[in-house]
C-alpha cells in the first residue's frame, strides 16, 4: 500500500530543474520531437509529391493524389489513439519511459516504409501496408508531443513555462526542415530514379536518427511533479475517463484552440506544397527548399510567440494568430496561385510561420495549464491530437476537394480556413488564462 508523503514540498520552485538539467531537458524535448516529426512530416511531404505516382498509379491524377492524401489522413486519425494509449501510460507509469517507446515505434514504422515493395511487386498489399505503417506512425507521434512537452513544462520556472513547453513544438518544424531537405536532395536524382528508389533513402535514415534520440532521451530524469504526485498516491486509475467526465470543458477547449494552428499546418505544410508543384508548375526541389526556409522562420516565430506568452499571457498571443489567419487567408492563397517561387515563400512565411507560430507556439503551456498533474499527459495529448486530426489531418483532402468543387479557384479553401480559425477563437475566449498559476494549483 502506498503511503502518502506527510510533508510534500510546498515551494513553488521545488519541482523545477537547475540550469544544467533544464538545458538537458529542453534538448531532449526538442531533439526527440524533431526526430519523431522528421518521420511524420517526411511521409506528409512524400504523400504530396511521390506516393500517388508509386502506390496509386492505376488511378487518374486527381484521384491518385486524393488517395495519397487519404493515407496521410490515416496517420492523423491514429494520433488520438496514440494520445489515449500513451497518455494513460504516461500518467500511470511516467513521462520518460513512455517517450522511449514512442520514439522506437516511430523509427521502426518509418524504416519499414522505406523498405516497402511497390504494387507492381506485391499488388494491392503495398498500399494496404503503407496505410498500416502510417497508422503506426500516427500512434507513435500521438504519444510523443504530450510527454516531451510536459517533461519541459513541469520542470520549468513558472515565468518560463511557455518558452519551455514550446521546445516540443519547435521540434516539429525542425524535423520538417531536415525531412524536407533530405527529400529535396533525393529529388535532384533523375525523376525515374527518384520514383524507383531515391525517395526511400530519407525513410531509411530514420534508423540513425532514432539511435541518436534514444541516447539523449535516456539521460533525462523523470518529471519531478509527476514523481511527487505518484508518491502521494494521486495517480488517476483511468486518466482518460477523468478527462472526459470531470474535465470535459477543458478537453473541448484544448481541442477547439488547437484546430487553428493545425489547420495552418495541414493547409500550408502539406496541401500547398502539392499545389505549388502540380498547379503552379514549380520544380519539386525549389518548392521543398522554400518550405525548409519557411520552417526556419516558423521556429523563430514559435520562440517569439512563446516568450511573449510568458509576458502577456497565452490567450492574447494565440488570439492574435487566429485573427491573423482570418485576415490573411485570401491574400495568402492569392500568392499561392501566382506560381512564383518568391510568392510561395511569402505565402508559407505568413501562413505557416506567422499564423502557425502564434497560434501553436504557446499552445503547449496553454493546454497543460488546463489539467492537474495526475491526468495532464492524457488531457494534453488527446486534446492536441484530436485537434491535429480535425485541423491538419483532413485539411489537405478538404482543400483538394474544395478546389475541384470551385473549378480550380481557391476561394472555398480560404473560407474553410477562416471557419476553422473562428472555431479556435471561440474556444479560446471560453478559457481562463493560466500563466500565473502555480503548477500544484492547476486543475
């Protein structure tokens, strides 16, 4: 029987890490998430420019692209499942051990994608296996972000929680940059060679990256506030049940507010890349290089937004990003239609770097401040991953369908983007600001 600690620490800083340990935690949060998203975004980019020509060659061009984006959506559909499974494990067993499992699972799935035979070799089993491996990727990344974010959030000083939590989110564009550059390098091969085997190289490199991530992650200590709560027998028996029954309002807020940033990611990080290559007749290499440059800008914007959220609050910063999306939706898509490389960069900078940076940069701390420690992994993970599925997972398919419905025009895509940003704004206005709360007071 577990005995409660009669004298739990009461100092606000008792669970915070020292400067050296905090640097190690932030590095682990950033690098581990970057590796996970290298794999996850690599698939998204490959789905935009490769998979329709490799795994769905029997269909027409538009249908093949739609099927390719369908496999992309399958990974997003699996993300809430990953958040549920690994959120439960993270709240019951700890953040660190759970994150090791997610990293290994992602690496194995990605390497197997790189080794996957084509339909010419094994028939319909090829796309079916592709979907299966994409689902495993979704499960892995579904459990990654919440744990990586919380290891940093729960060890940071109160005045720096927004900045610390953002390192897990910064890992996503960092991983996307590496994935994009590696795939861009592979795309310089003769087109036939790129489609035959060149696209596989980036997936196989995942094995090396996962080994690096494991070495770093194994050196990080468990979250102190989680250890304290577990020592006082405060762990929830069924964290997910408590989230949806006692904290259902917080859950809806975390889903609603996350949709805006994820819509920007799905639209500008995946669909816009495909559109630029096919509709605007830009070369895949130049498009991927522009996307990588925009990814660097996204990291900068996330840092700015997260730092600002520690000063003026999460809500104000995120609301600014959502209003920006509504105002800039039509101009951004007009730039995308122009077919110019410089216009593509400006569109990605505004839509991916600025809008996503400000809506998503403070989101980790915002979501974590909605739940108590005993269910925080489950609440943040399932909320964020559900928002990812709704906002990013279906956005490329939705945008592709809306373009077809509008006869090639992008105005319906802009309307959909504005609508999702409005949903985020409404959810945000229903939330309380949490930046000034002590970590044990939350929830």
